[in-house]
C-alpha cells in the first residue's frame, strides 16, 4: 500500500499538483484492496501559478514544518505527510502527539519522533528521511525513494499497472458502497451551469465530483 501511495504522489507531482492534505482519511481502498488518493479540496496546481506557496493547508500532525511556519514550500509537504502516514500504518500511532493543535505543531517543528518501537531498520530509516525538518533534503524531494531498501521487494511495474496483489481482502463491494454515498447534483439547472474547464487537470482521474468546479472555479 505504501508503494501505491508513492506512485500516486509521484503522479500528482509530475502533473503539477500538490495535494497538501495526505492523511489516512484521504487514502481509500477500492473493492479489490488497492488505494485511491482522494479529496483534492486543498490542492495547489502549477497551472494556478501558486505551486510554490506559503499559506497553510492540511491537518495538524500531517502538515510539514515549513508549512506551519509560513515558509515557501513545494511538493515536499506531501512527502512529509506520507512519512506520518507510514508511521501510522506501521506503529498504529502518531509521531507527533499533543493535546491541542498548537502542541502538535510545536512538536512537528522542534521535536523528533520516537523510533524505539520500529524494529525494522529500513522502516525506521525511510520514515526518518521522510520526516526531515529541512525540505531540501527530505526523501521524495531529494533522492530516489523507490530505491530505498524499505521497497527492496517491490516490483514497481506491477504496482503501477495494478498487477500486484493487494494484501487486503475486502468482502463487500466498496466501489458500490462509495458510489451510493455520492450525492447527485441538487438540480438539473445546477448541473448545466457547472463549467468543465477547471476539471481538465483531473481528466484521467477515476472520479471527479461535478460540484468541484462550482466550489473552486
């Protein structure tokens, strides 16, 4: 699943998109157990001439230090968030804890996570590199993340083509369940007024809600 997230993030960044809100809530599973990155409400697009940004976006505990401090940032914020997600996946815990958003953000900026419970050296190493405070040397931005020992047993061609079997078996048809939860446009009139130009950057995505262009364009 981590490898599929890597492919998803690299696809986004290659197409000039910073997601800015990578977290478990926004990484869903299809009926066959493969991941789908969702919720692009906070994304920045290179076409908007705001690819290097300084405004805050995202969720406390997943936002990178440079984003919290209001510095100019780039796609490195997504790799930092991926590091937090990977930590969550392996240890079922958060690397940056706190009782308030301020405490969590303070820990993100000034403190290092504990890796004592990570017995796998490769896992500890890749997470620590993803969580570098300095975005210029953060893995994903600097270095080839696919070559990291953590992914040594991954066939990237199979991952990208969907041929790699999922380790998760889902009994219910999640695609159908998710489809039932997608609200229809409020009226035919509203549907007719929605422009499609703003959605061109998401042409090859598996689903784009019609309401997206109404909200962001």
